């Protein structure tokens, strides 16, 4: 698709056409292929309260659960019951709470909301990739990205996540240069999308060739294949349903280990 028009666009203007224009595909794979270590880990074995998966989100304030579990369920309730006009910030807050509950931000990592990443595209350094959530370490390198949408406004969430991963590759290599380290030819950026309260997990491989193609608005000869894993469930709703929530939380636990194995390869130092 070398004849597709490419131009300087921020992430909010990316859609599936940009994925085609830069030879990027997204492939859905089963969980056993995506997670080599498996996903069937009891929540208690991962240090999580089993009530996170079983309790009703609409709990009274005097319910017999821990404050931490009550807070998680309260965020979930708000994310699934608020008016559409304010639901996105509620989904963002709930998604942040999940990462905190599963300890993605353990140690000196923290989660940023509504974070803009500088993006060099078409030799224009004024563009940004706007992410719902970013996990960042104490050297300001980005480790994980998340894009959230409501069920009724879910279009282009994957394309915007992918350009966020490309911007992350550029930023992280700039950080490495500032520290006197060589830039890396490739990074796999762990990503999550959440539509409503249904998460999907991704591994986005970003190479120097892909980044250079975006910078120069050229069609890269090598295809970039993004791997995608959806939570296996027959339930049509989201995490308000205990049967879906339990499986989704197991995926988060598995993804934390998988994501860490990737971000440790490009960190300035091991965390």
C-alpha cells in the first residue's frame, strides 16, 4: 500500500487506514499462545483477595470486605452505571485501580492518566500520542500503555494504541541517549485496551524501520504483526459479571509477568 497518502497526524486522528499505510497488522491469538506461562492462577496465590472476583459491585458501605476490595468494586460500579457523558473518566479511574490492585505500579513505578507522548511523524515534532494510562518508571521511561473507550465509542482504539507504542519507542530511545546508552533497534511495548470494562491485551513490536517509516512517511517493506489476546469468556458484558471478572483478573496477573519480561529488556536498569 505504498500509494496511500501519509501525513503528520496525532494519535486522535489515527484509524485503520494508518495501520494499512504503515504495513501493520493485528493478529488475535489464543491465550495459551499469548501467555506461555498460562493464565490459570488462583487470585489468592497471586496475593489478591478472591472477593475481587466474586462480590457484587453494588455493595453497601458496611459490606464485609476489605477497604481495598470495596474501593475496587466501587470503581467498577461507577464505571458501569454512570451516564455516557461521564463514563470515560470512570472507566479510566477503574482501569487505573486495576493496575494498582494487581501491583503493576509496584516499587518505583507509577501510573499516569491522560498522558501525552511526543510523536515525531512526517518530520513534524509537534504531534502527540494521547494515552488513557501509561506505566512509567523512575527514569521516566514508559513501560506499558492503555487506551480506554466506551462500548458506544470504541472505533480506532487499536490504531491509537499502536501509534502510542511507536511514540513510546521514540521516547524511550531518547531517554537512553540522554543516559549515554545506545538506542535499541527494537522494543516490544505491552499494551491494553479497555472497551467498557472488557480488557484486551497486546504485544506491539516496534522496530527502528517502523519508527523511521513513520518519521519519513514511507511504507515499510517489513510487516509489523501486533499480537492480541482477548479474555476467553462466553459472557457478553464486562467485569460487572463475576464469571467474567475472575477470568479477566487472572489475565491481568499473567500479563503483568509477561509485560515485565518485555519492559526489562529496554529499561535503563532492572526493576
